[in-house]
């Protein structure tokens, strides 16, 4: 071995998965919600691959086509704003895992002052907008499935957030979970 090779640091460097909280042990046990992240990816992929099946009795012509396109665009715009602002406001606290980062802080400002889970909200609104734009029964059902999943994932996440942050309960009472002002 040459001298320049023997002095190199051979310890593994953390990759982006490690920085987000993923570990080999976590994938073995699912202790931080790793399987929820995997299921989320599969559900989103499934939603994208759903066939467009028109809702019976709903026509997509003329006036209603314009109205639904405007509603769908509005939902899509709200979705983009919620997701983008949520990512920005989270900053270094971002992790796809429902388990909070060990060195993270509780974010209650920005879009997190309007809704506790804006990333989930944005995905739900985007799905609803697409279902409305396509007049698709399958996508409407898929949106309901995504809403149910994100509600479940948020409940699990909030259990951990309550354990880590003493003020989280007050935050829960002040700010709605998934739909600003509604739920």
C-alpha cells in the first residue's frame, strides 16, 4: 500500500438517506416509519397509473369543462404553494420519515402556521384537482385513499412529535392538521 492511500480516511461518509434519518436498522424494524414512506411512494405511483374512468352522468363539455378546469387549476396552484412553501419552511428539518429528525426543531411558522402537514395537504389537493380535471371516478376514489393514508401517517407522526416537543399539543389545538381551516 502506498503512503498516500494509507492516510486516507476510510470511514463511511453519511449519504443523503442517512441525513434524512434512514438507517439499515430502521429498514429492518420500521421503527421510524420507513414502511409508511415506502407505502406512500407506492400509493402515489398507483394514483399516477390509475386509468381515467369518467364519473357516470357527469359530462365534460362546454360550461362544466371550463368550470372544472378552473377549479382543478386552483387546487393545483394551492397544492404547489403548500408543497413548495412547506419544503422551504422546513429547511434542514426535512425528512420523508414521519419520525422527527433527532437534531430537528419544531416549525410552527410560515405555512406551518396555517396547516400542520402542508406537504401531505398539497399532495391531497393535487390529487383532487387531477380527479376533477379528468372527471375520473378512479382518481376520486384514489384521492380518498390518499387522504386516509396521509391522515393515518400524520397521526403516527404526531405521536412522535408530541413525545419530542412539549408544546406540540398546544400547536395541535391552534392549527388544523390537513385542510387549512377545516380539518
